[in-house]
C-alpha cells in the first residue's frame, strides 16, 4: 500500500461504477458458492459420521464464522482505507477474499485428512469473511464519494448489484454442475470447480481496480491533513450511536436474505424432500426480482430519502414474515411466490442501504464506520439465521420462523427511525 497521490487524475464515472460493481460481484460470488456448498456438499464431505441434521448444523456453524470475521476485516481494512486510501485497500481486500476461496477448492476432505479438514475449512471461511469485511465499505465509498449531489443512492446501488449478480453466477454454476455431472463425480471433484474458477474473476477485478484513482472526498481529507491516527478509536469515541443504529438498521436485510437463500434451500431439500434441480432455478427467478428492485429503490431513495424507503421496505418485510408458513405449505407455486416476494423486498432494502450506512460518518472515518455498521449487521442478522431458523422450524413450526423475521424487521424499523434524528457528516438531518 502506498500513500494517496496529492493530485490524482480524475476517474470517469463509468469506470468507477464498473470497478465498484465488478469487485462486489466477485466477492459475493465467492461468498455464495460457500453458502450453496454448505447445504449441498460440506455436510457429507467435511462432517461425516453425524446424522444428516447434525451434519447440516455443523456446516452452518462454519458458514457463520465468516460473519464474525467480517467486523475484524472492517476494522483492519477500514484503518488502512481511512489512513492510506480506498483504492489500495480495495485491492488488498479482493486478494484476501480470492485467495481464501481458491484455497477452499484445494482442501482435503474428512476422508483424506480427518479432523484437520473441517478446521482448514473454518480457517478459509474466516479468510473469506475477513476479506469481505473490507471489500463492501470500500466499494460503496468508491461509488458514493464520486457521486454528484442528489445521486448518492443511485451511485451507491452499483456495488449492491454485485450481490444478485454474484448469486446468479454462483447458483448457476452449481445448477450446471449438478445437471451435467453424475452425483459421485460432483461430490468427488466437481464441487471444487466454482471455487477454483474464482481465480479468473479475481484477476479481472484486480486489473480493473488497479486502473482507478483515489476518490475526491478522501483526497480532500489528505489535502487538509484531516486523517486520524486510529480511525476505529475515533469511531467508537464519537460515533457510537450511528454505529449501533446502523448495525440494527441493516440487520433485517441479512435475516431475510439468508432465510431466502441458505435456510430456504436447506428446508426445501430436507424437510420438504424436494430436489435441488427444482429449488435452485426457483431461487434464481427470485434473485431476478432482487436485482430489479435495487435500482428502483435507489431512485426512490434519491427522491424521497434513503431512510424513508428503508423503513417502508422493513415494514413490508415484517408483514412478509406472516406469509412464510402458508407459502411453504403451497408446494412449488408457493415457493415461487416465497422467493419472488421475499427477494423483491430484499432489493427494496438493499438498494438504498449503502448510501444510508455511509451518510452519518465523516470522510476521515467513513471506511471504518460504514464497514463496521454493515458487518456488525451481518453478525446480528445473518451469522446464525440459518441455524436459528432451522431450530425454530423443527421445534415450533414455520410460523415461528416467520415471527423471527417479523421481530427482526420491527427492531430494524425502530433503528431506522432513530437514525432520522442523527446528523449527517454535513450536520444536516438524515432522511
């Protein structure tokens, strides 16, 4: 990493937005291929000897590790992002995530290495979370700190589009593999292909990001000598309220997403006895609604206010929780509506989220602040969501899973309302 240049050349908006999009697409592709494998592959290859339910829960525990690693990555990469610059830090975060993902594709299984296999899997999963903890905040700031006035949410939604695109790529790769490979071949070596293929995407992402320049807002911090020595300490000393409210305000985004993806896939293929080939395409249809609603919500947020749109979306998610049980009991048609409606609501909350997360923090600690808020929200909302939903569903039925989502949405709505009382970095009230 090197110090930001004193007078960087301007970067075109098109290149900036593409760089923010390609990076998060790669990161989320890497993240989601693990999520899919945690349901379809890892229980059998890394946790044999357990009954199927226990193996699935053990796999979900390794899935959760990344969410606890993400705040660590947010602090480390946030420090360098606020001290040295957005560009160099984004390159380092992408390399960390990419190398961890490629390593998973090379791991020995339990049959080959015994207990060492799940330990190595957990270590690589930590590396994925550590890298993503630094990726999201930097990509969002790359976009929003280059945005013209009144376009923060629109520019900020480009890195957000990496989530549905990455999901489509990851799920599509598993659909192709399971469709054209015998089950034994898939479990023997085919599952490794998406992890190893990530190397190509990482190379493309690094090539794009090395061609961009520092953001204008960070360059102003450098020029005015406003950088702080310890961004994390400054954040906790002066912006605790914004950090806590941001984390709770983003929590439901994670809860609904991982109920729709990891838990939904697991419940449908185990408890309902449906085939992977039936569920994965339905999930992909739902993700199209996710991707379509992100720009719609971003446009609405620039017009009517980021937090207003987020509150409306959270209320919709809370109401959706009451429909989970009936939809799952309505066969494939019900599941199609479950994924389509749920992912559409997810898009409504995800589109404005990046700009809203970055808004309360000044540029000198914004990388650390936005990253920490987003990744702590991941711990609260996603790390244990598949595990908790599975336990609730098995113990109390699907109605309890719906109440879990509704309760999270209520807390998020209250936090977002409280955020409207905060001042943004210009000292204005946030909406």
